[in-house]
């Protein structure tokens, strides 16, 4: 077990934000032996709080591997499993994703890709299946499965991380006030805290950050429903037919998600609710109850890559953001890369470095 840190006034890293980004980088730094202090206002917008938490190594549109899936998937499993042991709890569920075929052509393409050793043979099941009952009335005639997918229980992960940080006096619940920040070449000072470095992880609220608001973000609002049904027969696998239904246990299912680029706020909308209801009704004709309807804003970057690294003019000011639609999958790998870069004085990959926009 890691030794608790008792004083958060003098630390290696001050971290702003405790969504998936802030949590993952805080834990990666703690594991590497650094001291951290995390400031987060849990009343502000948080995409992580409502995320499905799914990792999916396949891009369905083109039936190709998603960016860096071969590296990201093993790293995410090793990261979350490590913290499962530390927190003595379950954080991830490895699952398959059921992909129904609507046309014969789709099935042919799937089989071609799944049987090509150079392509997707690790992630695409090379068998196809028939007749899967989703409820008493609807069955999928023909389908296959994405392998090595799953989900992180994000609310539980955030709660465990916050509890760990609070127990070790590394967490402050407040809105970060930029007027109280002073930066020199050697130190970061904020109220009573002196840090060697600061890492900003504010999700789409990066638009308010004077050091990084120039990063070209393209945030996307998304909404999910949580429904209760005794009739849905999915027990473990995630169902995906342009939207997802994920079993949460106890007859609860998370359904998502929508995309909206204009109205960026975390207020649930009737339009998105109706869209998701229409999707559910296309595969389920038995009764269900809507238990929750939530909205959040995904912090996506215009080139769809994360932004990880230091400010071009300040070596001690970092950003860890731009996790877009794939935070669960991307965060552990790039947190590790950032920690390695710090330890070895390496440069972060140009693909994700904020300097790519200069
Ligand atoms: C509907 C929906 C479904 C999704 N499903 C998935 C999925 O299945 N799989 C997946 O991998 N990703 C999914 N995502 C994307 C994922 O949620 C995001 O990429 C991820 O949560 C971003 O994490 P973050 O920590 O960067 O930002 P956030 O989660 O937004 O966290 C930012 C944190 O910073 C805090 N903060 C901001 N400014 C300040 C300040 N000034 N002072 C103090 N605190 C501050 C906020 O309160 C918040 O806690 C989904 C997103 C949506 C909207």
C-alpha cells in the first residue's frame, strides 16, 4: 500500500480538475512517487460523471482499429487493475460488444477483416452468430462481437480516487481562482500551496484557462439515459446499433449517446431524450422505466487527439485534456507517457503535444 502524504502545502504537482483526466494523472504521479495536491469543484460541469465508461478498440464506421488500440488497451487494463488492488474494489468489467448486421454485405466485410491477420484479428470475433434475444419480442438475426472491450465504472473510480486523495490530504474542494496563481521559473504558488508544477485537467472548461484557451477544441455535448427493465435479456455484453445499451446490473441499463456541437451545457434536453427513446423502442417493445437522464460536454480537440504536455513558454505548466469520446482508453497510456517524460526529461509525442498548434 502507498504511504499516505500528510501535508499538501508543498508538492511536486498541483492538479486542477478531478474528472477522468485529473484522476488518472494524479494516480499515475502518486504511483511514480511524486506528491500531488488536487483542486476540483464538483459542482462544475464534468463529462466524466455521466460517461458510459466504455472502451471499444474498433471504429464501426470503417471497421478498423481505433487509434493506437494495440497500445492503449493493454495499458488501460494494467492501470485500472493496479488501482483495483490498491482500492480493494472492482473498477473495470471486460466485456464484448454485440454488433448486429443489418445487411449481408456488412457480415461479409466483418468476416474479411476478422480473418485478415494483418488487420483486426485481435479485436474482431471471426465467428458470426444467429438469433440473440434482446427482449421477449426482439431478436438479432445475425451478429458478431468486438473482443477486448469493456467499461470502467466511472462514478465509482472518481469516488475511490477522491476518497484516497481526501484521506491523504491531497484534495481541496473549490473552484480554482486564476487571480491567486503566481508562476515563476522554479515555483507555482496558489494560496497556501507551493508546487513545482501545475497540470490543468478542466475538461471543456479549458476555454476559461488563460494559459491554454488557444487550444482549438471542438467540444460535443452528449446525453445518456439510465433505464430499468425486467424484460431486457442482455446480461453482460454491450449492445451497439449506432447507440449502446450497457447492462449495469439489478435490471438497470445505461443507454447512449447523443452528439450536439452548438448548445454546450450539461442540461438534459427533450430532443436528446426523445432521440434515445426512439432508439430504445427500435429494439425493445416491452415496458421500461427511465431512471435518469444526464448530459455532459466531451472535451474533444479539432484534430481528435488528446493534448498532453507543457505550455510552450512555461516548462512547469502542463495540460492533460482533449480525451474526447475515448477518455477511459486514452488517459492511462498518456499519463504514463507524461510521467516517463518528466522522469527522463523526454519530449512528449508531437501527435499529442500542445505545441502542434503553434
Ligand atoms: C454522454 C457521454 C458519454 C460518454 N461516454 C464515454 C464512454 O463510454 N467512454 C469514454 O471513454 N468516454 C466517454 N465519454 C467522454 C468522457 O466523458 C470524457 O472524455 C472525459 O470525461 C473527460 O474527462 P476530463 O477529466 O478531461 O473532463 P471532465 O470530466 O469534464 O472533468 C473536468 C473536471 O474539472 C473540474 N474543473 C473545471 N474547471 C475547474 C476549476 N476552475 N476549478 C476547479 N475544478 C474545475 C470540473 O468540475 C470537473 O470535475 C462520454 C461523454 C459523454 C458526454
